[in-house]
């Protein structure tokens, strides 16, 4: 019975090493193209609007996930948003320890469904949910039409 | 069991590269399917999403990623995947939802965006092979099909030109398909035979192209169809699916037994005991031209080794006695793996409800069979539909 | 419906639209590394390749000799019973003459590759491998072949310990 007399010495087992080669280009899509072109060229952030559901989507979508209408109207996202949640990253995505922890935040905007996850440009001590923030963009000529055109979010003094 | 009908279908263009994201493609196909059925997302009880390995789109957990475009937001939602077999299998999964009585309306949405994968989806196809037995040999996916095709040709003495006729027929049929990527009204057998040899006996024009695209179908219970007075419907009368050994080098490469088993299951359910007489047309899976022949035999619509003869005699032309791939198939319309549902389930629906336009089979048809093939040359999924 | 729809969705891009950055896009290069455990059956199989032999497993219920070896019989759904050596000769079940390499790049000198069923295993139980010492014109289904092993010192416990399968020479069976 092989299941009973199975090998218990792991060194007897062999393994085979390899990698999975893959490389990708993701198009931004219909709504994504509107968003990233406005971000790159005009430094604006757009949301797509569903008039029927009275909803604005950020990042914009070309359809309403609820009523399933095609969305063609775009509106500006308010300058100031709020930090909904923060985390401190002590390692990068490969697991390597960072010399200084990075602050990351989920930023939401009043009246808008969704939000953006990005760097929060404050010290770990300053980072807290509820902060009023706005996007800090790279200079125009450094922007390429990706989410990295935003350097991160920085605090603003705001009315709320 | 509840009687289930297809009441709507939609699909996007099939192209080498599309700008839309995968979820946007899903939305476009789904919206079309819902509109054609005359219903809204609110009428949908459950959603099935069918899509191939995450590695093609380069999005992990692709089912999750596609859910909003597929109409799945806050609904019972499942992703299913049986490789290329998903093209027909996802409809079988949708059928469970309605046949069981759990749902009145189920939406099935299939998608593939293979152009994300650079420089060519071939690079991730390599990961399909067994990492220990096959991958050290640095195989190309075409090899496995070339080997199967060679064995089929050799055992039955099939000539390459008889296989090439399938590619010619399907690329010509695709001329009438508004979404087709590789339709060609003037293609000849010589064009196929003179095309680049990739892995003999497979040549460039024996193969369907990698594509971006999405397709969707709507399934509903007989009750719902009656209450809503839906006129355009085709009944799902039989379903079957089967998988062969995981050790591909141990398989019979000549006859797709797994397709035959799936077909027999579907035929029994549809009360078909003489498929050649009772089935009017077929949409077998044709990612390669020889596969249409292989699958016709597996579907018991031709004797073993006889499918090339039927093709040569014109039986499988759109105006022949048994039209095969009147849609133009994968060879003509394109091959966004799971989204090929548009030519398999979608085409059956459009043909059986008289909506196929330029592709409409000129004589009356009542019963059609569609089949998809997948995983690693071992999976058969079969759906029989009736007017 | 196909007759009723005037505009089918989908925005086609040309290669240049993508590669010249005419549409916005995001690139990603995953770096995925793996170590696949060979498991019990394959570990022994690889160890025996290093010894220059093919090994299979027998199932006493269906009386098959299973190759490649596995610790359970998928048909009888029970553990397999014994290890048994099989021969390094066999028959070409099918083959391809490939002008494509693994990345679909075109190559001038074709690769001969196919499935060999090995003598001593149950019918049609075999493996994929390369063929050598023959040309694309001599190779045929049904041809009798034998494994050409790498010298013992170069074998690593991999299917590549066999260079290729070559035609049987005179006197070989």
C-alpha cells in the first residue's frame, strides 16, 4: 500500500525549478482612456456619472454596475478628498524591508462611489484616517497617462 | 426539471486587439444580450462568467475582475472554466441554475482579452504543459495539435487538402458574420496548403487566430418565457460534458472519446437516438481545421474517418444537408477562447430563431448541436438546442 | 438579431496604436518563480532517468503497466501496486516537424518531436520527446526507436537525460 509506506524523507523528493514568463500591456479601456488623458493633459480627475442612479464613479466606468446603463457623462472629482483608511508598509511588494516605512491610503471623495488607493505624502506619525487630502501630480512633461501620474495625496487645509 | 430556453445573445467584434478593458467588453456583450431578450439586469437572478486562464488577460482572479461588466454586482455569481471547453460549458452551468428551479433567468458571460499578453499569448500557453515531463523539452502549444492531427491523418489516410477544405469553408462562411476577424470570400484550398508551415502538419491557415472579445447569452425558464411572451427563444434540449485522462501521452489521439461520451449524454436527454437524421446543423469547436472533422466524428455525425469525405462532398456547407459552422467558426470569426460561445451557443440561437441574417441556413432547421473542446485536448462540452 | 444590429461594439486597435502609445496603457512584468515538487511517482521516475532507465507502476486490478508512473490508478481509483522497469525502446505514435520554437519564433532547422509508446508498458502509454538521427523525410508513425541517453556523468534526473529517440540500429530489438 503506497499510501502507507510513502516516503517521509523530503530530501528524496525532487523538484523542478522554473519561472512563468509573462509580460503585459493593459489598455486603459473606454472610461480609463477618458480618465488618464484628462489626468495627463489637463491634470484633472474625472468621474463617470449615472444620471438614473445619481451616482458618480471613481475610477470612472463606462457602465453603471447597478442599472447597467452605458455612461457617457463625465464630471470633475472634487479637489479635496478624505483619507478613509491608512496603512504603513514596512516591506515592498517583493518582501524586501524598506528603510523608511511608506504610508498608503484609500482616498474617497464626497458623493462619489469608489476612490483611489495611493501614497499618502506624510510621515507615518501624521498619517490618520479622516485627513483632508488632494492629489499631487507629477509635472506635465513627466505624466504618461497611468496612475503613477499622481505622486500621491498631500494634506490640505479645508473647510471640512 | 424546468425547461430552459435561450432568449438573447450578444457579442463584441472579435479582433487581434481591442481597446476596451475585459470588463467593458463583457458589458457590451451583456447589454446586447439583455436588450435582445427585452429584459434588464434587474430581471436576472444569477450570473455565470466563463473565462480562460488568468494569464491571458494578465489579471489574477479574472472572474472577480469581470463581475461588474458581466452584470454580477450583488447577485449569485460564479466563474466557470474548462479551458476552450468553456465556450459551451458555461452555458451548461447557466442551464443548471434555471433547470434546477433556483433561477428564472440566468445570464452567461464569456470573455477573453489575449492581446494584453506580450508579445504573443503563446508565451503563457507554455505553462499549460506538465512542468516535469513536458516543459523541459521547451514545447510550443502547436506541437500537441500537430501530433494529434498527424495521428488522425495517418490512421485514416486523410489528405491535407481535405482538411484544408474546412478552413476554406469556415473563413468563407464568416463573410456573413459582423464580428469576424478572418473572413475571406476568396480563400482557396491552395492558399491553405501554401501557407507557412508552423509545426507540420499544421500550417498558418489551419489555425484560428488569438483574439479579444466577449459574448453573452440569456437563459430563462419556460414559465418566464411564457409570462413575458418572449417570441425569439430556442430550447436547450440536451447537455453533456466529459473529460479524458490527464496524461495526454496515454490518450487515443484519433477518436475524441470524451466528446462522444458528452454527446451521448446530451442526445439521450434530448431524446435523439439517430443524431445524423435528427440533428439539422452543427457548430463543433474548430480552433484548427482538423478539429472540426475530429469533433464531427466525436459528435457521431460522421463515421470514424468519414468527416473529410462529407466535407469534400459539400454536405457540411451552409446549404448542404448538414451545415457545419455556418457562423464561420473560430477559424473565420476568431478565437477569444471562452468568448467563442458567440459562434457556438449564440449561432444556434440566431439560426433557430431565424435571426442569422446573411448566415441564415437557407433551408428550415429545427435542431442544432454545439460543442466546445478544451483543457489540454481532453474536454468535451455539448449542448443540443431546438426551435 | 444579427440582422437588426447596425453597430457591433468593439474598438479595434492596430499594433501601432498599442506599441506607439497612441492609447494610454499600463505595463506589467510579473516575476513569478516556482519550484514544482515532483511528488512520489515522478521523483522516482526522475531518479531512474539518472540511472538510464524508465520505470512504471503496475495496477494489479486492471493489470495495466502505467507510464508515466503514478501512485494511483485513475481508472480503478486505488493505489497502484509495484514499481517495474520497462524498456528504453518503443514506437512512434505520432510526431510533428516544428518550425516554431517555444516562443513561436520561426526556426530554419525544424525540431522533430512526438509521442513514443514504450515497450513493456501497456499499449499506447508513452511520453513526448525529440527525435534524432533521422530527417523530416524518414520519420514516420510506427517507426521503432530507442532512447539515446546522455553519458551517466551528465545526467541530472530530468527528461533531458534522454537526448532524443533514434531509429533502432541493426541487431537492436
